């Protein structure tokens, strides 16, 4: 756990100067104050004596643009309210520095706990030292869809590998043999897990995983469109695709329509997440759904247990996703 002396050394000031900043005294130059405050944020230092129970928890999400994150946050907020907690929603924009700032803000305001939804830890190329500091600080945290096994914190997650297997097996059962993967960035853990599930299903069917994989820069509609453009340049092109997210799958539907391809007659498409909009697409999208209500209830209950008994070990929780079959998938052409 960081001390005030650690903060002073990190900021390059004396212990007395750091103490004046923490105490809110005015006799410190603005540049020096900024250095000390930055060091406090980077070290997740919280002055002692500020940890009474507040009945407040933080919900940290990487984005509000992808509907799955507001859906998860809303379900958790409802469960937290039922449990007597007030929730603060923090949009980190998938940026580590914003996540650190929010964590420090929540600690400084004596939040009873935090739930990280698809946190920055899922980025395998990033620096995740602040999570270890968070644990050392004694913060009570639960990670949803994205914890690494290097931290002793409870994790609640959908089984991403099973999602990849489930989507791929659905297309295999329909007779498809060239099954592409419209994938998110390669350095994201969920992308790799779904890819591993796809490979497992293909190998079990006696097919070697091929090169029908395109990694997009993000999980958006436009990136889904661009990924399909790349896949369609292959000869022969895939007859079915699975996608890292429903938004990407919606992009695939749009690009297929723009190119005169009929879905599902010419191309079958499977999404992932189960957002409400998948029922409104043309055609309605087959998707692998996250069990949002179960995930939310489990995450909030785990955090309640941590708050009540901080030293009690809790298990990790994994949920199998569900296949929702709609009109975007059909039997492969013979």
C-alpha cells in the first residue's frame, strides 16, 4: 500500500510538501501541487481516515457506445439499488489513465467497492500495474468479463471460448465448411478466446482452421463492414461468419446488403452479445447472448460479500452463453 513518503518520492518533493498538498493547504506552488496530485493518482494513494462505509459503489465501463456495456451497467445498478447501494457510473473510454483517475476518485470518496466491466485488463498489450496497487490498497473489487488470473479478485464472466465454439458449431450444423471470423483486435483476450473456440469446433469437425480471420481495429459497425470487405476478397470466400460483437455483425449485414449479397442465402452471420438491436436488423440477427441478468446479480452479490467479509475468499464465476437463432443463418448451398 502506498504511503505519503512514497508519494513525496514519486513527485520529487519533500514529505512536508506532500503533507501540505494532502491537507489542502494553500502555501504550495501550483506546479508542485499538480506533481503531488499526479503522484497520488498514479500510486492510488488515499489519505488515511477516509474509509467509512458510504453505501456507494462504482461501475466502470469502457464505453457507452456499445449497447452491451450500458445494458450490463443498468442491470447491475438495479441489483445494487435493491441491495441498498447507490452507483456511480464511470466511462473510462477503454483508456488506462482514465480508469486510474476514476479508481482514485472512488477511493478518495470512500466508495465501498467497484465493479469493472470489460476493463482495460482485457487489453493484453497494456500495463496493468494499477490493478495490483488497487488490491494492495485494500479496495473491494469484482471484475466482469476480463479478469486475468494474476490477481486474487473475484471474476464473473461469460465463457468466451464456449461462445466461439457455439457460434461455429451452429454454422457447421447448417453445412458450412468455410467459416470466417470477423474478429476484434488480436491483443484483446475475448478476441483470442472466441478464436480458440472457433478453432476447436473446426478441428472437431475434421477441418483445419484456415486463414479466414480478419482482425479489426475495434468492435464497431464500420470495422465489421471493413472486415467483411477483406474476407470477400478471398477466393473462395466464406459462406458463413462469426463476429466478435453484435455491432460488428450489424456492420457485416450492412456491407453484405451493399454488395448485393443475400443474408442468409449467400452468407450466414452470427453475432455475439445479445443486444436488443439484433431483433431489429434485416434480417434479424442470430447471436450468442450473454446472460446479462445472471452476470449482474452474481457480480453485485460477490461485491456485497467482499464488503461484508473482505478477507473471505470468493470463487470465479463463469456462465455459458446462449445461442439465439434468428433469420441471419441458414443451410449452406449444396
